[in-house]
């Protein structure tokens, strides 16, 4: 990874409310990230399965910390605790597509 590439890669779907929730937190924390839009058909999301072990989105890979995870509530909690002050009210709400 070079200094120009964001450490966080977000695997997401267009118009996915759970993905947008993660995007809001990334933006609120002013974190650079790369979005990778995945196949809409759940059974075709092989790239997500390879990186996270699941086909659900959102999923993130954080090269800075070596963390890979899915499930929006887990991701929001992780981002708040790792890059924020850990007090994000959004972390209590759950979901995955």
C-alpha cells in the first residue's frame, strides 16, 4: 500500500441502507476509504466471501489495523472505537443486507 491509497476498503451495494450507515460514519470520522461496489445477487458476491467469509455487505478491510469484518453494527462500533471517541450512539442499532 502506498501513501496515496486509503487504508480502509468498503465493500457495498448501491442504495443499501446498512452500507450507507457505514459510509456516514466513515465520513463523520473524516476517514479516507475506497468503495468497491459488489454484485447485487447475494450468491454472486464471491469477492466478499473471500475477504470476510460471508457474502453479506457492508464489509470492510482495514489495512491499517489488519481487521476485516462485516455487519454494519459491528463495523460502526469498530470505527467509533478505533478512530473516534467510542461514544457513537449509532453503534447500538444493528443490521446487514
